[in-house]
C-alpha cells in the first residue's frame, strides 16, 4: 500500500520489520495496559545494531544518516506505535551533543554502550517554569572541586524510570551575568544517581509503557569529565540535536498514521452494512484517500529535511515543517481510522483508539505547532518576531 523501497531504503525497512514482527499487536496492547517498559523490544533492536544507526562506526555505530534513521523509526512506529518508537527515540537523538562535541575519551566510553543497549538515556532539558523558553531554565550547576553540584527541576523527562544515564542542560553562569540569555548554559552526560534525583511519574494520555516524569535534583555531583564540550556553550550543542529530532518525530507520526490507515482500509473492505462493504461508499473512501495523500506528502517533506541535514545544509525550516506536517497527517489518519471503525473504533481490541491517543503527542512535542508557525513566519517569511 505504501510502496516501500522506492526511496532506496528497502533493506533497512526489511531488517527493522523482521524484528518488529516478533512484537505484534498483543504485545503492544499489553504494554499499553500494564505500562511496563518494552525492555525485550529495546534489547532486540540493540542486538541487531539498530540503536547506533547514525552513531559513528568507530563507536559501534553504523555511521548512517538521519534519512536512514527516519526510515527506521517510521517502520518501528508503523509496527508498534509511539510506545515502540519512544522506547528507542531518546537513544537515537539524545546523545548527538556527545557524538558531535564530546571528547574522544567521552565518545569511546559512552557511545558504544548506547549502541549496544547497555545504557538507556533520559533527556533533561524542559523545566516547569520555562517550557520551550530554554534560555529561562534555572537548574544550576555550581562549580566545586572535581566537578559540579546541580540543583533544580526538570519536567516531561522520558525514560527516567529506567535510564542509567542522563543528558542534562543546566546553567553554569547566572542569566543576569551573561550577555545573551542563551549564554552560560552547559550540557552534561552523567550517571543517573537516584540518591540525588527524585523521579515522579506523570500519569498521561498515551504511551504508558514509556514513562514521562518530573525530576527533582538535589545536590547532584557531576564529575568535570561529564561536561560535554566547553562550559557555557550548551545551548548551541542542544540545538544540534533539535532538527534531527523534529525529522524523527515527523517520521514516527507518519508511521502511526500509515498503520491506522492500513487498519481502516482493511476494515472498510470487510465490514458490511445493508449488504455492502462500507468501503464501497465514497463517504468512507474519500477521507481515507485524503489521508494517504497527506501522509505521502508529509513523508516527502521528512525525507527532504533529512537530506539537507545529512548534507550539512541549513534545514531548520524544513525540519520544523516536516514535524508539523507529519504530526498533522498522522493525527488525521488515526482519527479517521477510529471514525471508519464506528463504535468498534472505540474498542481497544481494534487498536486504532490507542494509535489516536499515542499520535497526539507528536502535535504537542518537542515543539508546539504555534512555535513552528512562528519560526516559519520569522525565518522564512521575514516577519517580525511575535513573542
């Protein structure tokens, strides 16, 4: 239905799908009910080498690009929804500041463990009073002998219940003491010390198997060796990982939408009312056809943004647009799938209600639709800043 392989990535899709086939609908429905992290799925993907798809080959990675990673994550999301994708997602983009700006010693120590699945990583950037205004974070790292002492709070930190390592953005210079608000921020990659980090889960709408949390950090000692790059340049380092994440989120949302559309089309071809399959009616056909076209167009946007990034070209507008279009197309397809199933769309056994709940997060995070529009208006259309 979706013409896999035409983009030259058929081998990646087949390899990833082979693993995903071992974790079918019953597995993901069970994880949606019990909220247990899919350790066996994560382990299977790591064992096959997929977690290191765009980490350098010198550090146990495959050395491929964001385009290949997008194909991989689209395939994963199409097979297991956002729970499957999120189990891998942070390990895909979270360590990018280390891979790009870390020392050789840091890369050699940390990246192979991620690629092999020996470490799971959480990403601590967002704070309760800052949200997307990253320059306003207040978590502070005070310099002490041998390292730093950190105090502060983080919110919406995924996988913190199971993570062994933490990518953390903190101030090392107070905001009032820097020339620009984005100065004085630093990135750390450190051990997840649960004696100093209190993790409180957030009960949420979907993706129950991959936890989201509030973190309360109280005098966490971070060795100086865990500082990534230069002190004070962390904002620029974090930006380096944002465009790839937007591309991956778009790819994952499209994958969920494609799965939902597949289920809706199959149901419409089988479900008979008044002696005919409901898929014979144009009122059912046309919305599904619209979904296919929107998903297809969004996928082209995702791959275009990925090509720009992999070529080292500017891609901020394209990556944001790919995330926006992919999330919208995926959400619309999942909603239409529920409507096509009628009353059974509300039943968990048909899975489309789960896909609708899970795809919603792609419209909200990691950047809101409103801020994507602001970015395009300001950076592409040269309109004045609105906030």
